C-alpha cells in the first residue's frame, strides 16, 4: 500500500507553485498534514485513496473543491480546517 507522507511541517516550496493536484491511482492514504499550508491550492482530485488524515488541507485558504472516490472510508478531524472558501 502506498502512502503520501509529509516529511516536513512547512517546506519552502509548499503551495507556491501549484493551484491544483491529482492524487494518482495506487496511493491509498494521505497522512496528517499531507497538503497543509498549500495556500495557492484551489482543487484536488483523488483517484483511489481510502484514508485522509488529520489537518490534511489545513490552511489551504484558497481551496474550493475536491473530488473524492467511493473508496474513501475515513476522513479524520480538522481535515479542512481553515479552508474558508471550500464549497464542494
């Protein structure tokens, strides 16, 4: 099982260079704070993930939409904390 792990709380590059993301087939979980602080991120498409960890999209202040597959079985608390523009 493949997992996406954030190894640094706030890398220098985080959120500066992309506005959207696709979590590809084969990734089964996005761990705690996986995409947090991506301030330019507006949308995410997730293809096969089952688990989304705590604070995954925390402080993604321009985040507006996400596409989730039927495979998602668990979304932890505060996953969308401070996503003030999130609509769908």
